[in-house]
C-alpha cells in the first residue's frame, strides 16, 4: 500500500503543475495527455484493488504488488520530470523551442513505458486476489472471471479494445489524442513563433531562427532538402568548446551546449539524406535539430542534441577484475529494449546503421530513477560520407576489433571484394547481428571474442560465436542466439525483438527473485510465441508495430499464448506421468509375486525412478503456479489410473489350453480363491472354462507353480508381441530365465 500511496503523491504533484497549463507555450497538449492517462491508470488500479483485495490482508497477501507498483512509481516520476522540463522558464525560450519542436517523448517514451508495464500491475493484483479473502465462493467467482478474461475469443485487436480498452488504458477517446496532441502542440508552437517574429524586441538573428523553425515544422516544399545559411548559427553566440574526433564537435550556441556534426562536400548529392535526418524524431535516437550550410567553405553543419558519455567509455571506465557485469538483469533488458526500439524506428524509415556498437550508443542517467539510463543511438544516416569514428573518439578509448560487430555475410563480402567496402554493412539483418553482440557484452560483462587472434574473422564466418557465462538466463541466451544466427533469414526483425523484450521485462518485474535457478526458465519459449504472433497478426498488416496503442494487445496475446502453453505442457506431463505410473503399476503386479527372486539392484532402480517422477511432479507444479493459467474445475493429477480395457466376448477359432497341469494344487489363504487358483482380485477378473484368459495381466501362482501369460493373436498365431485384439495363453514361468 505504501507504493500505491507514493504513486498518488506523484500524481498530486502533476495535477498541481498542470493548474498553470495556460502558461505552457511548448508541448502543453502532450503534458495534459500525460496527466490524463496517469489519472486513468491510478483510477483503474484503485478499482482493481477494491474488487480483488482486502485491506486487512495488505501485510500478508499483497507482496506480489510491491515490485510492479514500485516500477510504476518510477514511470510516474519520469513523466513528472518531462512536464517540469516543458514548463521550466529558467532556460532560454529559443533553446527550448529548438530542443522540443519535434519532441514526441510524451507518447513514444512515457506513455509507451506505461502501457508496456501496466499489464504487470494488473496481473499482480489478480495473483494477489487469488488468495485474498476467506470466502471460498467469492474466491471461486474471481477465478472463473479470470478464466473468462484470458479466453481466445478476445484474440482480436478491435474486440480487445472494445472489451478491455479502459482497463488497459487504451479507450478510444485516449488513443485519438496520441497523434492529435502532438499536431496541436506543433501548431501552437508555430503560432508562438509568429508572435515572436512580430514582437518589437526580437533581434534579427532570432527573426531568422523563427523563420527556420516555422518552415521546418510546417515542412514546406521550400524547406525540403535545403539548409539555412551559416550566418544564423554564427550570429547566436556560437563557439566551439572542444573537438570530439571525426566529424563531431561540442559547441555552445544560444547559451546552451549542443553537439555539431560537420563535413565538407557537395550538398546537393546528400540533400535527401540530410532532409531525412532532420525529420526523424524518436526518444531512442540522437536528434538532428537543424542544419546549416557555408557556401564559401562548402561545409555542412548539423546541430544535434547534447550527449554525455557513450556506452564504450562507460564500459571501459567501470570494467574491473572483480566487477565484470556492470548492470542488473532488469537494466540490461531495459537498455536492449531501448536499442531495439531505436533501430525499429530507423528500419521503418529504411535507414540501416551498419556500425551498431558501444561507441555509437549514448547513455544519460535518469534523474528520477537511480541506476537507470536513457539511451540514444548515434552514427546513423549519411552512408556515403559516414566516418570511421564517432563522437568522443580518442586513442585511449574503448576500441576492440571493429569486425566483432560485423555480421558474417558482411565480412564474407569484404573478403570477396578485397576492400573494406561498407555498402554491404547496411542491411536490416546485419544490424540485428550487431545487436546480438551488444546484448552478449551487457549480459556477460566482456567484449565478444575477447582474447581471440587474427583468425577471428574466419572463425566468425565459419559459425563460431562467443560463450555465455553459466549465470546468463536461458531465455535471453536463446534470443541472442536467434539474433546472431549464421543465416540472416533466421534472424528476427527489431519489431519482433521489441515485443519479446517487453514481455521478458514484465516477467522480470513480476518475479524479482529471477536470480534463483528455478526462475531462469519462463513457462513459454518467447521466440516461439513471437513466431506465432507475427504469423497471425503482423504478416497480413493487421497491426502497426510502431503504434503504442497496440502494445496492450500484444502483451495480452503473449499472455494467452503462455497460458495455452501452460495447459498444454501440464496435460502432456500428466499424460506422461500417468502412462509411466500405469506401466509401473503393471510391473509392480509382477514384482509382488516375484519379490522373493528380485535382486536388490532392481529395487534400487525403482526407487530412483520414483525420485525422478517426484522431481517431474515438482516441475508440473511450477508450470501451474498461477491459478488463471488453468481452468478452475481442473482437478489434481491422478498418477496411477490403470487404462480401461475392452473385454471381448468373441470365442476364437483356435483354443489354447494350459500347457502344464498340476493335480496337487493348494490354494493359499486368500479372500478370493477360484478352482484352486490363487489370484489377486485386481489381477484376474475372469477365467474362461476353456482356459482362455481375456484379461491382460502378467502372472499368477498355483500351489506349486507360477504361470505367466503369453499374448496370442488368433489371426496370426503369433505370441511374440501381443497387442490389441490378441488373447493370452498360460505358460509355466521360469524364475531363472
């Protein structure tokens, strides 16, 4: 309950800030949208708690809610920081306009994180509700409701939104504002810029800058592919603070720090790529804000948002002999999800990176969450002039062999050309391979192929891959191996990777003790689940993978697939255990009679088998640990249920008689004795007068002899195999055979 109270505090702070929304001149609509969806999330959680939980049980049965609510509070805090940034009047208004004029972080970052995480909160409340309360009827009703909720009939995006839209924060009235809020903010900013131009206090340089931003926001044909004169840049208190290597500099402009990427060459040949770069906007790519051109020097200057430290520098500074893995598993998955989302966006624009490595990944610590980072990808675009180095490059930098990030097909192509051609590096699947190598380094704490020699390239082409530490979770290892598959066609797309990582992140949040060995293997194989999902929904264009409104349905579909996999796995194990125990029961009927002649080694083997079956039963229990993963009416597993047999009444053409007779038959004392034959009640149900036995049992005992049954097929007269429809004949049992 304390975590829920802290969420309420953040929400109260946001409400107080939005009271002055009329003062917002930048991204006001997006800030209001963020507040409204946060309020809806808080109300939904309150309703779910009232329906499923009891306040007096908060100290005993609410433990499953603590971690999901704690993560939700971090998302709320990040949203509050974004609103404060938009309303802050201490920074220069022109700097804010440049930094935020294309910003869509409200939807693409904060609302994305909320919609991705909220299913974990709902499921945690449902799990706590399974054991809450003392009224069995009420608990049973809740279980039935959960079974009906997670039903395949809701496996349709439109039907899901109609039925569960409000519960999963995607009602139609909210979704319609995701795009309209951004468009309205851009229109409001254009109006504010026009007012600035008409103001008497505006300087000449500010007037030019306002015109630049207006044409960039509107996207007029006059602006398309054209850069603005460098005089606008130089007239705004411009100075170079330091050179970062390659094409990059750190500059100060309008009193604020920016990153500048400059190069010399023909602008016309790169105009399309430059205009594309300036139009891109995503929270996980380094933003190109505006571009300038010096016609005399033939120099192009692109202004980017300021960055701090790249991942390569961070890894080098923090590597040590004792501390190899720098990030917790939750942070690793979050970082890789951010990389995958940035690459998914670039690939949707047909932009391929070609040099995805730690030197092109930038980290910015989140103020609201300790130990977490906001990640941005750099070095993309301008393939015809792409440099060999990126910002902050220096001889002392973290710089392993760059070929370890290249896909095998890239190195093979370079070998064929005998030149380091970069054209082949730009493909979707080559980027996925580089992503896998990044994933390996974050999971293992060391660069791929560390310590390998000059033959490393040939080894990679032949299929050699780095070895994971034994502590790496199998479900992440499997995903990484899919991504670095030798066959590019077998590698998943970044849209698929994003869906898998979102669900893995939810699994980790709901299981905070994921370091325990039993938590290393989730119920379902997420790669198989994604293959099913992609074939069913994305292949025919049913869903837009970039739309955040589709995330709740994707999470719900994964949950349904996991639920069905749980039931299927349980039924398969039930069948295996039943068949194994039934076979054991039949063997036990023989062993009871043969017990005086059985060796000790056989008994030991039987005991070890029973122990093995016990461990299997434990794994079955693990698979059904959640009540809504199975139908409430299902009962516990029946391990020893003999299979039903059909008794034939047809008399065979050929009769088989007992091959050994004994006139001196003494029946042992038993509650059941028929015609001098001692049998167990469950062993022989009926003995025909002709000597034909129609029950499939193993052996029985007379006074001085033991008989066994041989299967006899009346059609083939074959007694070797038995089977369905065959009969049995009696034969003496040799104890020494």
